[in-house]
């Protein structure tokens, strides 16, 4: 058995668990200065003037700058405008010179010999503000009389986007026996990576080059958009390095104002400059996720078959656009609204809306959790309305396993088709783990004793392994580049292998899984393979890690580079063995003549010969060094069913998760332990949305949940033990048959938990409660709708 | 996370600490630092000087005084939680301490610091009220003893004078037959502070409640006793009906606070619910259940 599919221990872990790994804040260099940023206390205000003299005079201060000092730099680019529609883009500058549209925007910076001095000096800067009216709710922001944030965006609408067929969906809803209409809110979340963001930049005046260290999930992309779009210099003049990155969840994909600022400062003051975000800054200035207000209409026949789904969503963008914000609630949301179901007609209408709140962009799952939440709540409403079992409604509408590749209705997936699936199989496996019948009996008995148990189901699909460049690119879905991935493999003279990848690891375990792919392909020990990443110097260009794409796109680039190594090795072996290349096979790390195992050369022998070059076939270049740029022909579509069982305390409204079952199908699995870890972490974040987390702005645009004292990221003690299992339906999209596992847990778990609580509250007649399902909300719902028993 | 500049002193005696306190306007006493330092890091507190009392050996230790137990002001929550004498003779305190924050907080945070800070959602105040504890304080003018009932006066306010320092806390032994204690808490999911917390001490004679104290924290701007509940129980048998009837009065007259997580109404409901839970737990313990 090969090393592929084995739970080998993560090679990254020893340095992480012993504290040896070097994170951004561990970087020290001679003469390094420290930056602190003055941030807007207002959610919407004009800057009338800024006086910096007193701050500049403080001993230890190197310089104080405002937005006016950086007007030669362009605003940050928006790299993903919603596809096919007019977008009214507004993006931040490194410091805002005139006006702010959310609290926490930077308006001045102090550079000092140490951070303490820089912070002391911030207090001496005087800003004359002219506060403007504020709107924080995306629906209200589009109404008449709402404060206007940007001149180019009437009614604060960044764009109006749609997919599907409005007329056909209207007709489908009319033909239904039952139509359920409900407004639901997918609340704003704060990603809360354990490591906040940071940046160190050093400018080399002799070479006119920058070296930048940043907490970046996509260092190549960050370099490209910083140089070409903001500074107007060749990308070859900058090197970007991501040191060890302590969690990203999407929020570290983007180019942020502070990075541009620190890079510009390094040249201005001629010293290395460091800025490391505090948690308080992290909460106001790093992107948030979700924040949808959605009106859902779903229609079904008496037998439970869905006739149509109409969705209208106000997607909050925040006060200004983050790097890929408009693409998330459009392409990655609306296009996924068929989920695992065969829905005849779908129409989705989205308004991306500016409000005086922090920037919103992709957060683990990015659009797909929001779509799944809409659909999985709606399936339960249908079951309720028809008096059917929620499992039956799901089963009734699943896309049958013999209908793949499946193209969702009304071209909502814009030409793509689901690759493979067997949705009944994951559902049945999950139900077997649950013992559904027993549970319903236990639930009925418990209710008689005033104990409220509930079960929630969530069947889902994900679109991951993003994405075919031609599909997601500018002419189609609006993404401002490609989305292929790259890898290079070099086999050195001693047979040791170095893999470089354009992909970026910030917790996913690339150094382990990509080594497994190469070791398996080449038939060599995993320990002979090292994987290098996260430095634009020495790795091929790549688009970075997000969208569960590192395995299904980056991993395939690695696989194909290894194939090329094998091909060249075979040609060289043919020369060494004086055989025909057609007669050779590559097996167990050796090239051998078919049927004559004794006539063989090991890959190490071939690598040596290739490296020294003493005797090569005519025209062959020395060295085993191969690169692949892999553009996937389709995305991949993992799926599964999650089941949650809860008990709701009638006295306090507090929810306790009693069991959590997750059956996922992520295609073939490279390292089961790493996939389990991804699933566990994903479920934790999804449960967090259902029960605990919610970013709250008050009417003045102040972030009320502005610290970890208020914003409830759950600890291990607040989460259940997970019962996980898998089915395996390989993806036909790529040669490894892998799909992706980074976001499935987050996508599936939120509705499973909410559905379970609603099931528990059925005796009280409660139809819906918006998340997070805090004890008070649940307790109130129990009182308002049904009264306490 | 970068405090403003401050002077730092580390006196070796209470007298030295008190004279530093009187010499430095706008100075703050630093004990475990688990409330003060976070505020300073956010620059919400910017004291001109910190007087670190950690080197004053007199302020440490848990002592059996006969009828009472004395705890030095610098006793950590961890030491309260794990003290053998407290677990035997005054089990309410270890129980309450085990609910405070997390392990890191309990290792550093101190009893005296918590009481002096008087966070409205801290756990100890409820226990102090239920136990009828006495807070021993020392100032430049001498020593005095403050009853727990008189200590908490408002939001982050105590009856300590400006230049006074908590030296120790004296709690009664509650292990005699017929006495029982319990603590019920509803923590905030992020901060672990009490949305509401109720500590009870009950004394039973001939199966009737001869005395009872109920301390409520978290719900109002400062910890207070639920005197209506206490009065309703006195002279009654401690049974389920009596508990249910008395617990309904716990929030009566209490000015509960509301925030994003829990409204004032819900807090009042929790106070009543937790009072019933704590009394039931005390009842079960009293009857050896």
C-alpha cells in the first residue's frame, strides 16, 4: 500500500508544538522601526484636518504621516467584481485622506523606534472630524433617505446581480401545493485567526527592491496587486514571504491598506518597518464574513418534491470593498443554491450593499455556507408544512446518483456540472450512525417529562477546487485573473526531492500531503521529499490557498510535475538499460523492463545519471526538473449529510449539543488524519455561527462585539465530540480523484444545529429564530409562540 | 495592547505600600493584574503609577482561625479552589473559585484584587455576601473590618477609602451540621463572567430554615443580597415548594442590567432560575443526597 491515503503525522507539527516556528511577530531585524495606526472612531465622517506636529515631536518618533503623504499610490484594487453586471467599486487607500466609511479605517500613522512610543504618539495626533449620518443594515441602506456612502453607488448598491430564471421560477412557485416564505439572517462573523495580521517591509535602495513579510494566504497574488496595481512598479521588484501563518480562514487572502502602508514607509524612512495587528484592530480592520439578509420562497408539491426556489439577498459589503468581496455573495452563493437537490427552477437576486461597517469578504466556506443555510432551513420548512419527515423531503429531492455529471437548473452554475455524487449513501450512513427511529422514540418520551430534544439534518454540496480559469475569469464570473496552480519538482543528485508550490500553507499541512503525493508517484520515501512554499522567490507563481483548492488544484500540479519526472526518468532509463522506452514501466521507484524485473534502474540511479550528465540520450538536458501549471477543467463537488442532536433547557433556553454526526464524501483522501482535522475545525466554526458568534454594530456603527470578552469564539468545552465517517466517491475531474475538505464542516454544520434546535422547539410552535441561537432568543421564542409547559 | 507609560513600585510591607499610595496621586494597586492590566493594555486605564503588592509576604496564605478562616488578599483563585481547609470547612469558596475565568486566570488572579475591583459580574462577591464575610482593610489611619454587605456600593465601586488596601478576608466555617451552601452560575460564553450568579448559605434547625443568605452577582451594577427570598424561606421547611416560591422573589427590586447578550428581563429571569437551582443544590447537600 502506498503512502497516499495514509494518516502519517504532519511534518509541520514538531516545530509548531515546540514553539520553534517563526511567525511574523517573531521577525526582528537591525534598525527596524515600528508603526502604529490612528484609526477612525467614527463610522462615517469627513476629515477636516489632521495636526501631527505634537506627535512628531515626541522623542523616539521617526515620522508621522497621513493619507495626503501617499497620494502617489493608487487605491487598492478590487480583484473580483461580480460577473456580468455593472459594479460600483470603491476601495480603500493605505490611509484615508478625506473621508472614512467605517470605524477602524486608518487615517494617520506613527513610525517610531518601538511600538510603545508609536502608540504614545498616536494620542498626540489631533483630527478635526465632521461626523456624517450612519447606516449599518444592508436592507435599510438601500431605502429612500438612507445616508449615501459613495457618489458612484446610488442607494448604496455596489451591484445588482442575478442568476437563474425569474419567470420560470414564478410559474414553478405558482404550481406548488405549498409555498413557504421567510426572511432569514445569516449574521456577520469575525474570522478570529489565532494570529492576527501583520507586515514587515524592508527596502533595498541599492537594488530598488522591496522584501515584504506578511501574514498572507496568497503571497504571489499579494505581490502582483501591490506592485502592478498600487505602486506601479514591476512585480519583479518585490519579494513577498509568508512566514508561519497562524490561521487565515479567508481573511488573510487579501491585500490590506496596512501592508501597502508599511511597504511605502520602508522606502520613505529607509528602515525596515513592522506593524503587527492587535486583537482590537483585528476586529475592526480585518475582514468579516457572511452578513446576509435573505428573503426565501420555496414551493413544493404534496409529495414533497420541490418545484422552485426564489431567493433575494442583501449582502453587506461594509463601508468599502475588500479584495474579492463582490464575488462571494454572487458567484459563490447564488450559483450553489441547488445544493444536492434536483430543483426544477431557481432564481436568485442579490444586492451587494455598502454600509458603515467593517469590510466583508470570504470567510471559511464563503458564500456556500450562506447558500446551504438557506436551502437546509427551507427543506425543513417544506417538511413542516407538509407534515413530512425532514429526511424524507431531502431523500425525495436528491439528485439521483446515476444523473452525474449533473447540471443544475436554469443555468445557475453558469455552464459547469456537478462532477460525481451519491447523496443517498452519505445520508444512509449518517442515519445508521444515529439510529433515527430510536431517537424519535426517545424524543417523544423526553417531551412528556419536559425535556426538549431535537434532531437536525443538513445535506450539502460544496463547490471547491476553484476553479477553471476560463469559467471564473474576467469575461465570465468577473475574477480578475486565472485560478490555476503550479508546482515544480527537482530531484537532486542524491535522489532527494524538493517540491516548490505556488500554493500556500497556513495550517492545511501541505508539507505533508504534497510530499505524500510525490512519494507515492515516484515510489520514494516521504522523508526524501521536502515541500517549499510561501515565498515568491523560489516558488512558481500560484494563486494561493483558499476555496478548498490546495489539494484539488495545487496537489494536481504536484502530481503532474511528478508524472513528468517519471516520463523523463523513463527516457533516460531506456538509454541506460539500452531498451526501448515503450518496453519500460515505472514501479516502486524503479524503471524496469516489462517482465524482466532484474533489468531495472532505481529512480535514484537515474537522478544521479541525470544530474552528472555523463551519458545522456541525444538532445536530453541534464537534471530532473519539471514544472506543471495545472488549470482544472471543472470545480469539484464534495457532499455529505450532518446530523446534530440537541437538548434545549426549558428554564434558560440554553442549547446543549448531545451528539454530532458528520458523514462527508470528499472524494479520495490523501491523509485521513488531516481531513479529520479539517472537518473538526470546520464543524467548530459552523457550530459557533449557529450558537455563539455574531458581530454586532450599534446604530452609530460602533462594533459592540469588539473583543474576545464579547465575541464568543467557542472553546473546546463548548463543543461536542464529533462522530465522523466518510464515503468515497472519487472526482472524475482530476487524476487523484480528490475533491477538497477545508470547508465542508463549516458549510454543513450551521444548519444542522439550527434545524436541531427548531426541532426541539416544535412543541412551542417556533418556526424560525435568527442566529446565533443565544439562550435568551430561544427562551423568548419558547414564551412568545407557545408558552412554557 | 501597549499600555501608556507608568511608574512602578514593589513595596515589601503594607506600610510601605500605603505610604506609596498616599504619595502618588492616580496610583493603582497591582495584585494579580487580571483586571487592571487588560484595561491598561487597551489604554482604558492609564494610572500614573503601579504599586505591585506581590512582594508583601504578609498578604499570602490561608489560616484556620478557629471559628473562621482567614485568606490573605493575594490568595489566588487556584489556591482557594484547591485549599484543603476551605474544601472541608468552607466549601462554597472553592466551588465559586472553580467557576472563575479559565485556568490561566485562576493561577494569577487574586481574591483581594477581585473584591477591590468589584466587577459587577465577578463570582466572589456573591459568595462573600452569602457567607457574611468580613473584609479586613488597612489604611494610613489604621485597620478596619468591612462587612461584605457594606463592601459593594455600585458599578466598580466599593466602600474602600482611597488610600486603603485589602489585607485579608475572613469567612465563617460552614461545615457544622445543618448548614449547606451552593453556587449556580450562568456564564457569558465569551468572557466567562457571570450573566448571573447566585450563591446561597442555608442553616437548618429541626428541618426548618433558621437562617439563610442569598448573594446575587452579574445581574445588576453590583452584587446584592436577595433579601425577599431570604425572608420568604426563614422558618419554612426547605422543600421544593418553598424553594420555588422564594426563588421567584430573588430578582424582585433588583435593578438588572441589559446588554447585547442578555436583556434586563432575561437576567432577572436567570436570577430567579439560578436561585432555585442553588437552593435546590443546597437542599440536596443538606440532606446528603
